[in-house]
C-alpha cells in the first residue's frame, strides 16, 4: 500500500526517465549516464565507510582498480578467460579479499593514521601495477581490448557488457546497491555502524568488537567497489593504472562530500554532477575549463553548502511542502 | 654485483641532500597541518608555483634572485589563500576544508596548464652551480653534484633559521604552542588569527623555496605539486605533526631508503618497500617516530 | 560595589541543545580567594569556560573590572587580566618549561616577570630547560599556574587545581596560592574534593546541576565545614 507522496512521484519520474533513456538518446549520452551509474556505485560503496561509519579511506581505488585489473589479466594478458560470469565473480572476489586486507591492516590504527595506511596501500598497488611485473599489467599504458563477450543463455544472447545492455546492467546493479545499503542502514548492523561513527569508545565499552565491524564494512565496500571497477573496464574497454591511484580514491571522496554523504541519493548526485561538468563543460567551453568549474564547485560548496548538495535539495523540497 | 663504497657514499650524500630539501617542504605542511588539522592540499599548489615562479623569473633576473622573488610571491599567495579560503572555512569540519583546498589545487594546476603549457619545463641550473665537485676520499675520487651541495647548504641554513624562529623568538614559541594546543594558547592571550597567518605564510615560503630548489632536479609540470604531496604527507605523519626534529628524521629515513635502495632495485620497488615500512610503522607505532607529537583526530 | 572584580549575572550556557548552566550568578571581590565547589558533572568547568568565552553563554552577562566581557574572544579576555588554568593543566608538552613560560602575551618586561615567577616557584627554575611533558603532575600544575602569572593577571581562574595530586603536593600548591594572593592576585578556583582548599578561601559557592545552590562566608565555613562537605560533596572529612 503506497502513499502517493509528491517525493515518490518525483522518484518515479526520474526512474522512468533513466529507464527509457537508451531508447531515445545517442551513444554519447548513454555512455555518460552509464559512467555516472558506475561512479555512483563506487560512491555508495565509499559512503558506507565514510558517511555512515565516519571512516575516511583513500584505499578504494585499490578495490576498484585491481578488480578491473583482474578482469584485464584474466581475459587479456595472462589467460584468455572471457566468460563474463567467471571474470565477474573473480573481480568481486578480488574486491572482497582486498577489502579484507586493507580493512584488517588499516584498523590497527585510528583516524588519520588509518587514513595514511589506506593511502600507502593505494600507492603500493599503483606502483606494482606501473612496474608491470612479468608483463601482466602492461604498465603505464594499461590493458586494452577489454571486452567481455555476451552471455549465452539457452537461445538468448544477452549483450550485457556494452552499449544499452551495459547501461541496464549498471542501472540494475546501482538499484541493488541502493536497496542493499538502505537495508543495512536500517538494520541492527546499521545501528552499530552509526554508533561507530558517533562514539566508538562507547561501543567498545559496551563490548562490541568494533574492529570486526569495520573490517566487515571494508569487505562489503570492497566487493561493490570491485564491481564498479569491473563495469568501468567494460565501459571504457581499458584498464589503466590511474584507476588504482590514490587520486581516484580522493575523487570518490570528493564526489561523496559534494553530493551529500550519509544519504542514498547524495553520492549518486555527486557522480552525475562530476560527469556532467567534465563532459559537457569541456565540450561547451573547450579544453580545461571544466577543471575551473569543478574546483570552484568544491570551494563554493564547502563555503556555502558544506553538507553536500542533496541535504539542501531535500531542505528545499521540504520547505516547498514536498515530503 | 659488487657495489663500490664510493657509490654508496655518493647515494648517502644524495639522500641526505634530498632529505634536507624535503624537510623544508614537509615542515611547511607539518606546521600548517598542526594548525588546520587536515592535509593542506594547497601546499602542493604553492610548491608547484614556487617552481614555476622561479622558472619564469630566473631567465630575467638570474637564478638566485629569481628564487628569492619566487619565494616572496609564494608568501603573498599564502596570505591570499589564508584570508580567502581558510579563514572563512574555520568552522567547517577538516574534511570539508580538505575538499575546498583540493579545489584550490585543481584550479592552480589548470591555470598553469592554460597559461604556461602542460609540458614539463626544465629549470636551468646557473653555470656557476652546475657540474661536479670532485673530492678525494680515502684514495678514491668521488664526484658530487655542485647543485646538490648548493641545495644542502641553502636548506640547512633555512632549517636552522626556522628552528631558531620557533624555539628562540616569542612569536615562534607561540606558534608552536598554538599547534600543540590551540585552546590553551588563546587562553594565554595568543591571537590565533595572527599566528595562523604567520604560520601559513611561513609554510608557503617553505613550499615555494622547496619548489624552486627542487625544480632543476625533477623538472616542473602542473601535477608536480599533487605528486609530491603524498610523499610529504607520509613524512609529516611519521615524523609527528608539529615536531621539527621528527619531521627531519622521517625525511632522512625515507630519502635514504630511496637513494640507497635505488642502487640495488628499480625505483618503483624501492618505493613499494618504503611504503610497506611506513605501514608497519603506523600500524605498530602510530604516534610517529618519536612518539610524542600531537595526535590528530 | 566597585570592589567587585568579577560579576556573573544569570548566565545560561549550552552544549549543543542541552542546557548545562541554568541561571548561574556569582561574584568575586578584589583580592579574594573564592572556591566553586560541586560534584563532578555539575557545571564547574563549564562555568569557568563560560567566563573566558570558550563556551560563551547564550543568555546573561559577565562583567570583569567594570567591562562587559560576555562572549569576548578568549585571547582578549586574557589580555584584560583574566587567566584560566584548565583542568588537566594544559601545558605544552613538546616545549621546555622556559618556552612554556614565554608563551603568554604581556606588555610588561618578560625578564622581570620571569624573575618574579621563579621567586614563587623556585623548583621550576631548576628545571627550566626540561621538556614540560616529562614533569610530574604537581610540577606541571605549578608550571600552568606560573605560566598564567606571566600575564600579570588580576584574576586567576583555576579548574580543579588539586585534581590527581598527592596530599603533600596539594599543601605546597595551596601555600603558593596564598603567596600569589598576597601579591594582589584574586583567585577563583573550582574543586570537587576541597579537602584542604577550604582553609584559604574567603568565600565558597556550591554549584549543583548548573546553578549556585549555596554560598558560605569564611566564618560559616569554620563552623560548619564538615556539614557542608558532607551535604554537597558527599565527602567525609
């Protein structure tokens, strides 16, 4: 039994627009929106740690990038395994294991020291990838020709990894991520996460093994970041060292802070905004102007809308009477 | 492969020189971080501008004067940044300040790309500083780079001056005190805004000089600031935020690892080892090498 | 009434949404030693912080030496002659004793002030180059007070100066406070145990749940000190 609030109608409208976009939009737009979906998944994964638990990490590029490299290495450089199910699961597993590793080590410390450990990991993996051990990562140029083939189910060919197919796949995964995140937040687990954010010592005193919860969150975040990395590799058909660099992690942080942390739509809005700025402004005004806009956006938002765009959008909606 | 001790000696000297130069930049970050409470990304921008200003000015007024003027310009930039960005954001959380400062860095990088071009600029070492100096040590000839010696001398002088500033003058002591405990300092009559400006300007000067000095070594390009920031950040945290001596030793540790490691391994692997050591240090001794610096939240 | 150095009028101070000080008023006369007693968590520290504007009150006013200082930034309060020593001493651990003493801002000659301060605290002079972080608890407290004196304060505010100190050290500290008071410095300090402190006070306020609930003069304290302590602090003397 749904109450037809105005907010719900807006959601449905947006959903419908996104659902039917590939039918009337050109390839460029589809590519852009798909990219935004993927960054959205990454941002949500990041926000689980940042917005809901108060953990700042620069290590997400490792989950994102190495999962993509897993795809690249399995399908191009080391083996010739093209089966998308295998590579997808492998990427997820890589994300999970790296989440475990980085989560475990970084939680030896707290606060900025923990942040530094995640940064160090990102840098280490970046250097590893760049140094191209045994030729498996192709160093600076990255792994090209990354194209997972369609899924063959019975008589049907599902081309899920390019064009419109990829669009709907990423859209679906984004929605799944939202639902899962919402479920976590509203569960008892979410309460513990919130507790960790507000007052970790209190939870420790109450007997919670805070560290285990943090590591668990890292693993989940790692899995979804890894999925995002895999999808991005499918979209761009290339895996680059850039994806593993700490700058990607920093960019994710920026997307989340800009869009509005600790919310479902905030990170997604942030991702769309970054892509819009990057692609539209650069085509409208040429060259590097988009960087000024982006930099300016960061500065102005922090000056005037420090809680992220989504919180203010929400406030505006509420004041307009839309709940 | 047998390694002659001359090579090791040379690399130790080189590492030492780099450590001094990096300490300059790291100190600037350490003091501003101690006051701001978060990684000051604009510091990278100032480092880069130090390099570019020196490059532009050196051709018309010579290297030495160019470096001095470039540093003053960076100090000016520092004041502007403090008043326009940091002060208005005083009440925001550290991450929010961080995001704004990243915005600043991005803008500077793009400005430089647009007005000066994206290709790396080679900053020329003036002829009187270029070339080797050959020493006779224990029967062997070792040639050190004259320019590296120049860096060593200049950095040492500046570091000694900074130390004296912080430990001998009232204003420097108040600066250190504010870094260690802002609230108590204000209770003792210290005007935190004034101290903030001074420390920020000092940090800008250090970043600018570092950028100018290291310009000929690494060449100058738009992302040089962001790239060095990671390494400097590591030095600051391991050395202990706000600790002058700790920063120097951390810098020495990592620069020596780098320079000596490079004899045996490729640079990438040396850095990987350095960062692994970093992780180990932080995981087991999180309060920095000397274990007594201010703890950031 | 021009004898009153500090006057706190009906202040309300909040931590976020919760009201911690509700309608608190007190005054301190020139050259007095006044104690603010109360159990932990009842607002002693917050009161002192409100006076120095670390936690400025949302309502009410604070007058010092004839001037309205409500909400005046801490460093300006300090320069007017108000000096607060926080609980936990707040010394700068990475600086030496000497450097700690050089931090306070004062227009008087620093060397002269140092001499006077070392007269009261000779034990600090012998340790002047020692790192402040390596001093004992009692020495750190002496340093904190000495440091405040370097500002030539008219009113010295001390938050739980006796906290965590051995009885011997407390006795020494108290005699130093008496010495400082004789030199013309007014003192207001807070305490939750007050075992030895009552000896030097001219007046005592009792604070409970953010309000002053009682005030006693020196004579009243001499007569009923154990009663007071038992009733408000739960302390058996």
